[in-house]
C-alpha cells in the first residue's frame, strides 16, 4: 500500500494546499490512520480510503495553518498579482507553482479534488468516479465548475498583472 | 461520455501553471519516515514487544509500552493488505535499524544519509521481505515472513533512524548505541499525533477488557483533549462500540446513525449501518 500509493497521496496532499513539509507530515498521518483501519478497509477500496483520508487530513491541516497564519495564499492570487513579470513571459517554475496553489485554494474542496485528479494526475473520469465513489455525471459537473473557477482565477491573475488587456 | 481535453495540454497561462505541478514529488526519506511511523502503529496495535531492551528504550520517547496488550479491539494484522504494507514498511525499518547503529542519530544529515541508504532496500524488498534477512539485522530482531508477531519485533528497536522532528513518538534505538542509555530527558517530546494515538489506545484497551464504561470515560477525556484530532472518526467509532459494550444500545444506535449521515461511504459505514439497523 505504501509503495503503491505514497507518491500519489503525497502529491494529492501537496495539491490540496499543503507545503512540502506539511505534505510529509500529512502523508504520515494518512498512512498511520490507514494502517490502524486495515481491518475495515476493503482491499479494492484502499486507494479511495487513502485519498479520502488525505482530503480530510489536508483540510484539517489547512485550517490549523490558517489559524497560525502559516498559509500564504489565504487570498487566492491576491499577493501574486503585484509581480512585474508579464504573463507572456515564461513563468518561473516556482512562482508558477505558488500561483497554482493560490488558484486551487480558491476552489471548493470537492471541485478541487476532481480538478486535481483530472488535470494534474491525468486520471480518466471513470477512474475518478470510482475513486471518489460518485457518479460519472457528478465528476463531469464538478470538473466543469472547477474549470470555470480555474478560468476565473487565471483571468484574475492576468488582469492584476496587467496583461491580456 | 467523451473525455474532455486536459487544460494542461494547452499553451496559455493556465497550462503553464498546471505544468508547474509536474514536479510535485516527496523528498528522499519522506516515505521511509512514514514507513517507520506505520511500524509504530503496528507496535501499538499488536500484543507484544519482543525485545525488552526495545521496550525499555521506548519508554523514554514513545507510546509503545503503554500500548502493549492493546491489541484486542485494535488493528487486526491478519489481512493480506497488512502483510503487503509491512513488506514495504517494516523491512525498510529493519534495514534502517541495522544501518542506524553505525550512523549518528538525530541530525538532518544522518537522516538524509539514512534515507538514501534505505531507499534501495525498500524497493528491492517489496515483493518478498525475506531476502533482506541475511544482511545485518541484530539476532534479537529476527526477520521472518511477516506473521502478526514479527512486525512488532522488528519495528520497535529500529524506528529511530528515520525519525523526523514531526515523528517524535518514534523510539530511540535500543542496542549498540551509547546514547540509548541516557535518560529520557534527551528524547524528543511526544508529538500531538502520538499523544492522540496513546489516548485512543487507552480507551481501546478498556474496551478490549470489556469495560465499556471505562472506555467511555477515557473517550470523554480524549474528546476534550483532541476535539479536532485526525483520529476523531476512530474515536467516535470506538464510542459507538463502547456504548454497545455498556449495553446502551439506543445511544449507540443514535450515534451510529449520526456518523453514518455525516459520512455514508466512510470506512466504518458498513459497521455503522449494522448498528444503526439495530443489529449487534
């Protein structure tokens, strides 16, 4: 389980808005919780359980981080706007990653999960439906809404950065 | 339903941002630390710690000693899944532990070095743990095919090397380390998660003894101490079982129904549904 899913869970935690360090901590929590519940997790539901637990742990951690003012992106795209780099320029990788954090942060959790799985994990929608135990139609509608939000945030960044006028 | 085109395949700002996440990956050592932490979970859930030296060393920094015997209602280590997990995790730790006696502990450098040295065995050992055994494991910690007892014997003395500041429940190494004889004051403080685990295990132990009322008292204390703990679902589940053990079926049923409504597809859903329907 650890070998098969650790990287996936870690990436998911990172994409649910945790820093690298916190993703480490959170991944540990997820697998500790899973190891203590092995007797109730059906083997075929292992990944679903891990992912669901990861969402919950990430959400808890974000909440406590916000309480401690550790999250840099409480205002999505806000503090990213005053950069002098034009949107047409190649964006520095790290900066881009921070911006993506901000954009993802703006999404509701359910939307974000589908968005991350589809756009970043490049998982087929049927697999997402199975993983989240939701109907394919729900995956499609969440993805649609997440993309709308994504476009809104991208437009917002572009506007604030003074490009694409 | 046709698959929508992925945004990351475009060439605009959005695609650039999405592409930036391609490099997301855990750092070296991250997985090894988690493996060590899971080993700790195994020590908590199972019945015995084989090495007295390990238990003694653990007393300073870890929750293991109080958890001995807590296995009753705890993790059932029989499933194939569990064995699979241990193949990945515990063997890692056995190797790491063997390495650790030669490695200075606790510094980031040592941690990183260890992670590097641990990495290869993790992958190599996954299909079957036994090939690792002849390497350099202390005789006190025999590696056998993962039976329910084996993980604990292996895991406990070998947890320390992969400890990170966030994994403080992990025990100090027991043997061959001059520092292991130092008093517990030099041990890192127990992490919040370790405290939560320990608290929950006390309730679990009470329940395993059939002491539903005692378990409920401990769970009340637990809920006050860890209202937002990551194991709170497990605490609620234990409460349901404790209510049943005390014979308070109505309260158990009510709580089960509430929990089920909150998370109808969670890992405990089947059990909760059974209780909610009035079965034992």
